């Protein structure tokens, strides 16, 4: 699955990408579930049990969309491992 990147222009910042805010990489539900090797339904059902919040983004008048950062995906994977899922 290809990531759904939400980017800010790194050309406006520093020449060094490590110093620039650069890319805010986020994945939508389907890509996140695929990376975790679980179904979309399972990932959505975990939200009730997660000890952390899944951010959502929406434009005006649009349905909010879940956004999963790489850090959040690692936290979810660790959370699943702790529970033997």
C-alpha cells in the first residue's frame, strides 16, 4: 500500500530535511490495517480499547478521516503484542 502523505513544503524550510518539519507522513485506515496485517474492521474495533486517541482530519463539510502516523502504527503494534493479539 502506498502511503497517503500530507506534506508541508520542505522547500520553504531548511536545506537539511532533518532540520525541516518536512513530511508529515500519515496513512489512512486501509493502508494502516494492511501494514498491521489485520482487517480494517478489526483496527476500527480496537479504538474502543486503545490507551491513546486516533487523530481525525476533515475539511469543511467532509467526513472525518482517521490518520495513522508511523509512530502510532508502532504503538498499536506494541499494544497488540502486549495482549498477544
